[in-house]
């Protein structure tokens, strides 16, 4: 549930989302080590082990979701990866040609 808090944070708050994800991961890891110390040593996975594994999987899924949202948000806001030669963004204005029109 703690990792799902990051879904309600603004998508531009990158540091906040990453901090919540890392803190949740460290909390789950500490919890799993603590559980292993106080339960019986058996050669198979118990229901509690499966629960911790699934919570790690959901945490990983929420971090992957954040990375996809962050990538596609940055790409969608118009930060072009490259300029095309014939595009208007590529035209350089100078004192000799203030309109940027090439006369052939």
C-alpha cells in the first residue's frame, strides 16, 4: 500500500516517487529478513515467503510504471530527440536573411 502512494504524487515529482519506492523496498527487505529469523527453517517456501515475494513484485511493477510514465511524459511534452533538416526548427535567422527564407 505504501508503494501505491506514489501513484497519487504529481508525475513531475521524480525524487519523491523514487524515495518512496526505495524506502518501501528497504522496509520490505528488512521485514523479510526479520521474518526469516523468527520462523522455522524449512526447505520450501511458506505462504509468508510467497506474500513477501509478491509484495516485492508489486513494488517492482509500481517502479516500472513510474519509469514508463516519466519517459512518455517527457517525450510527450515536446522535447524532440532530433531535428529534421527541412523543419522550421532547423532554420537559422541572420541579419542578411531575417525571414529565414532561402532563395534559389
